[in-house]
């Protein structure tokens, strides 16, 4: 592997600029004549707009423009759409309500954008925003998805009767019914997967610049996928045709899913720039981020699992209601369906599965994919159910899992997915060994003497990454293909630029992707630059989410490297008068195998560009591009074990140890992978113990600041013990599976299984705050 | 933040003068509550009168058992003062857990008690120790000073200049922080002195900081954590919110009292 190649713990190249404050984020961008925007947002969760009066605001100092949705519509700017079509089980298409980037008739959640004010300074824009007079007729609001389905509930969109967006199913309900008839035992559980607010370190921001001379737009934005943003804004929102719209996502300070989507602000700032004739910058403040960033999770589920006499799983029935908020965000329909129900087989042989999912409008912020997206919800359902079943059946949770593991591959589940490789027992063994699972009883007894309640819990997760085979997702309703592109440019002196359609917003691509080049050509990582995040530089790409940049993004780079290597060998063979089949590349040199003939890499590159002596008919230059479309999902899997100690007096949970044993297939940079696992588990522990979005009955967000929304701090988290098992992924050239979301997917049920084990009450919802745990302890007494 | 005029007072009398001249002024000490509130546009004072540079207002004097702390003394200085640590380590410990290092370097004891946040730590210590609050006009005993949520007996423009108390024989503070804000969700300051035991509770009461007579009576009989077990702490009058119900706070009052007693004994 060399010191910088595949498998090396190369330090992150990008960190120098990040940790010295030299990163360049959207809000750092300054262009001549730039002005500042402030959005007037609805203070009500549900109201009709009776009147908007902008006269006073227009007269305020520094104000350049005060624009409404009426003007936006008049200019032909389209409504925001969801890009994944789901059909209900009766065959009808999902009921997408209109989402105008600026509300014109009705507001549907607190934070809904109504008016944009553009002024010389941020302060002036905000002052003028306060002078905009909007008359609302307040309507009754509904915030819970279950309540929204009840008769008599406030109705959000005329398109969606009873607030129901779709009523979708997957699997074979008849087979499941038959399986349950033969059951010796049925475990039933009601589960809530708590609503989360993403809280990327960098809040969303955008800078829209219209160039009248060229009739051209530039959009700087905090995006995980600038090309998708350009595609959607040109094809659906009618902002500008693609060739007249450049989207740049520079350094982005974390996304976690929330920066996949195209939000009203990008569209409105671009349009407002043309309308006012000045570049328009908007930067979300933290309160706006809490109110308007797409939230995650928010499922209510009833699950039943049937077992035979020997504790083999016979069937699984899942009924889920998913809250999608006030409007359908870009991928909101896919998250609780094809990213959720397709993983409900877990790591287990389950002959029959049926899942029913109803998605619902409520007067809350839109909900969409958030780190893990559907798979944490599926894993929580499966692993809480397995743990509960083991307790009910009086068998060890490890034995019950092991007995039902899928052990031969490929394995076709009843819910679409075909698992291609894995060794679930290996991860379980590793985690049990690291955590000294066998010694737990002793530790529990010792803790009991000190008045503390010890518990241990596990979670054996599997997820689907590397999204996704384009034809497959197309057949399931996706509006886009999910391939990736790459271009490898070898410069005349042999340095290399890799252009990728993936986008790095914390993942360390500039380091990891360069390791592929170093591995292949033996040139130092310092001579390799990764270029991403600009639609003028990279031709096309699908961006970064769903742990896809490794399995899909790097596979595209590998394909392009293959082409570069082939041409480089041809040139070298020609220079050395050797057969190209005899050329090997080692340590930055192209050598004729078995001889001492060699050409340095840079000299070969120079020859490609001087073109003085190339093989006959060969084009000059050395630059190759590739598109890679995966043939299957990838299936990272693993076992997490969490040991906790609960203070019965206060309900406080302390995590004593957290063990992660993951199979990500082959690994390019173990340090970065471990960092991803640490971060993911941190988010999972956050969901399990601390985080939860709360709306009151009227639709006001109670957790709209860090005073009330509890993000994990360093002292809330333990030191993790991580290890990797490896079954290489057979479907991509690097044999990698993806690691970005596993931590957040696998950890919540391990934590809750541990706490419920400690307190002897299985009825505990997330987040397991001290109050929730104390209440559960009281209830069990 | 709306526009405001900033003044740096050179003395207490200068501060009083500046306050009188302004239309809708606010005193600015550490600004740990005021500035974020202004940034959110929830407060819009016409003038800010900064009193943190007035030399007389900062510093800690210990004379025998008598402690005098200037109003503009930071939490950091209270938490690390060696003389104070000798006579009243409980107050140093309390100050060392307020907010985070940034807050402790800027936030002041005078600002904290004048704001009287129901979840602030200092009010419980001052009430339990029977401290005296000294202003530019008068002295106010702690039990007359703290009135309710964010409410004190301070008059408009009155400036807290110092806090004075006699260090108790035994004292300790035990706090259960709100998981999100890390303010006290329930904090109990226990004092045992020659005139008996005092138990002051912050973070829990609907009316702000209060003394719990039942706990005091039980601990007066025997100053031992076990004495708390038999005391009934009523949930009535306690705050209930998404982080803690009144019942839970009632339970926490007992647990925190026991821990404070154990630490003080």
C-alpha cells in the first residue's frame, strides 16, 4: 500500500485550512455590489395570508427590494418538488401539495418563507423585514402524524385528503398472515423514532449572482450535490437553463443529509438578484436552521415478529406512519419507503415480510433524509424487536440473533434487497470479545453493590449504501440516476487533478481520493488535487449522501484511472520500444518488467503533451473521464454493543463502553473510516439519549435553540472501541461498502437495549433523557 | 441587535449619572444573558452602561469569616480565589460549574443575582448563607432580594456593588444540570451553621429560588443524608417543562439535598 496508498492512515490534507480558519464557505464569498437578504417567515404553524403590505419596508433605510411570492409566480418560478414518485397500494400517485418558494396564500409551518427583503446590510434587511405587514388568518394546526390522520384534523393541502400523502406497502401480506398462523410466539412492540434536527456546524447559506450582460446566474450554496441543485433549479424551478446557471458548493461545514435538498432560499436569492440587479447573499442564523432545515426520522411504528417453536423467525409485520412535515422535500418520499422497508429483513433469514407505510402532512418543518435515512429507523425496529423477543423467549439475545443470521450469500430477502456478501457472526464475535460480554454479569453485580443499574445491549445492523443502480432506482420511482462521474487529468509535469461529482463536506475526500492515485501511479499525494463542488469544473455528478462517495464516487475514479493507466503504458512502451503488456507502474516510474528500462512518470506525462514522439495515431494529452453506475447496493453490516450504568435516583445514563465491529469491505483510509464511525455513533447516541424536536400543540417549535435542543457534547460520549471485519464487496472494483452512516444507523437500538436491560422496563422511548429513564424506573416499581 | 449606545462607567456614581441621562438604559456586566437577548432582538435598551471596568466593583475580600465579593467579580475569579476556598469552598465549587470557561471568564456574580434567572446557581448559595446584597443605596438581605422569576427587589437604576456573607461552618452545593442548557434543573445549596441548617433550592421552583423548611427541619435534627429520606417534598409549586416534570424535580430536590449533605458533612 505504501505510506500514502490504499490502506494507509494518511492525515487529512484538507484539515490544515479547516483548523486554521482558512476554509472558504459560502458566507465567506464576497462579490462586488453584494447585498444582503432577510426572509420574513411565518410565525404561525398554519394560517391563510390575507394581505401583505411591503410599502413601509420599502421606505426603510438601505432597502433595495421587498419581494413576494406573487411576483415570483408571475416570473414563472416553479414550485418545489419531491423527486421520487411513490404510488399508493391502490395504484394512485403520491399526493404532492404545492410548495411555493415564497408562500402566497397559506403558510403551513413556523418558518415558512413569505417575503424576501434585500438591503445594503444584514441589519437593515432585518429591520425592514420587521416593517413588512402581513395579515394572517390563523388556522388550527396539527403536529403529530398520527393525529393528522384522524378525522376532523386540520387539512394542510387540498391535494391530500386526510393529510395522507401515500399509503404504500412492500412484501407479501398473505405469506405473512400464513406465517403468523403457525407461530409459537409473537413479539409485539410499539416504537417511536424521534424527530431530529440536523444541526450542521455551518448553517445554510447562499449567494445568488445574476449577470445581466451574459444573462447568466451563479449560485454559491451550502450543498452536498451542486449538480443536482443545478439540474432541479433549471429543469423544474425554471430559474435558468443549465448552461446559464453555475452552481458552486465551496467548503461546506457538514450536511448529514440536510444539504441535499434545494430549499426556497437558493431559488429566491437567484431570482431576487435578477429582480433587484444586485448580488444577493443570505446566511441562515441558528434559529432559522432549527426551524427550516429539513428534519429527520419522526416515525411511529407497530411491529410484530412471529417465531416457531425453535425460535426461528417465521415472519414480520410492520406498520409505520411517517411524518413528512408541511411539504414534500426532494427525497422525502424515498426515505420511509425504499430506504426503510427494504432493510426490514435485518441480518436475518425471514421468509415473509410485509411493511405498510403511510406518510402524512403536518404543520411542522419538512422531514427528509438525515444521516442513515430510513435505515436507522429500520434497524431500530429490527433490533429493538430482536432484543425484546429474546427477553420474552428467555433466550440470550446473542443466541437468538445468531440462530437467525443469514449465513450464505447472495441472499435474496423478501423486501427487494439481495445481500451480496457478509459475515455477521464475525462482527458479533468480535464485538462480544472486545466488550468482554461474558464478564458482564460480574460487572453488573459489582455495580449493583454501588447502587447503580448496569445494562448491556446490542444491535446487529445491516444497511444499504452505494446508492444506487440507476435502472433499479428508476424503476422504483427515482427521478434521477444515481451513478457518479470522474475525470482524471494528468498535467504535463505529471501532477494530477481528479475531478469528481462527489462532494466533500467533512468526509475527507481530498485525502482518500488522492490515495487511489498514489496507489495506482506511485506519485506522492501532494502531487494530486481533488476538484469538486463546481458545475463549471466538473461536468456532472450526483453528489454525496447515502455513503455513496466511496463505493460509487471512487469506483468512477478507478474507471478513469484504468483508462489513464492504459494510455500511459502505451506511451511508455512506445518511448522504451517495449511491448505495452510488459509495462508496470511502480514508485512513480513506468518500467519494462524484467529489465532495468524505465521512464519516470513525469517524463511520460511530458511526452503526452509535447506530442513529439507518440505512438502513431495517438491523440496528445492525458486526460480521461468515466461514469460509473453500480450494479447493486452495497451492504455494510456490523455489531454494536453498548454497556450503560443508570443512576436509579436521577435516571442519568452513563455509557461505560461502546464497542463497534463493522464490516465495510476493503478500507482506503482506516483513520478516516474510524472518524466516520465515531461521528456516526456520536449522532446515534445523541438520538438515543439527548436529541428530540418538540413542537407544542399550536405548532411552535419548543426546541429552537441549544437551550432546549440537546446536542451531544464531548462529555456525553464515551471512548469508542472500533474494529473492522472484512468481506469485500463483490460488486465494485475496490471491494468497498461505505461507512458514513453506519454509526448513526447501528447505535440507537444498542443504547436503548442496554438501558432497558439495566432498568428492567422495556417501555422506553428515545431520547432516553434522565426524565424519561426516571419515569420508566418509577413505572417499573 | 438593534442600535444601542455603549457607555463605559468609570465609577459607581458615574454609572448612576449615565443611567439617569439615558432613555431606556440597561446596566451591562458580563452580558451573558443580556447580549444574547439583544442579539435575538428580544431586548432593545437605548443605552448600555458597562460597569465591569469600575475597579471598586471587582475583587474578593476575606476577613476572618466575613467574605465580601465585588459585584463585577467573574465566576472564574470566584471559583479560583484561594482565600475564599479556605473559608467557603462550596461557593468556589458552585462557580466552577457555571456555564463553560467562556461564560466563567465574563459572567459576574452581581449580574447573575440581579438577573435572578430561576435556574441560576448563585441565588441558592446567597439565600442559604443568608448573604447581604449591597447596592449603591442600601443593603438588602438575600431573603428579601430574590422576588420571583427574573425579579428582585432592586429599584430602577439601583446598582449592586457587592455581596457580603459570613462563611458557614459547613456548606455544599449539588446541581443536576439540564442536559441541553446545563443550567440547574434542580440545584440545592445546603448550609450547616450555629443557627441551624438551611436548604435553598434553585432551578425547580415556579417562583424561583426558595428554602425548603421540611428538609431544614429534618436535617436540623440530624445532619445526615439519611434524614432526607423521610421528608416529603411536594411537587406543588415546582416547574414542569419538557425537560423535567414537577414530580421529577421533587425527587431531584431530595437526591441533590442528600448529595450536598454528604459533601458538606
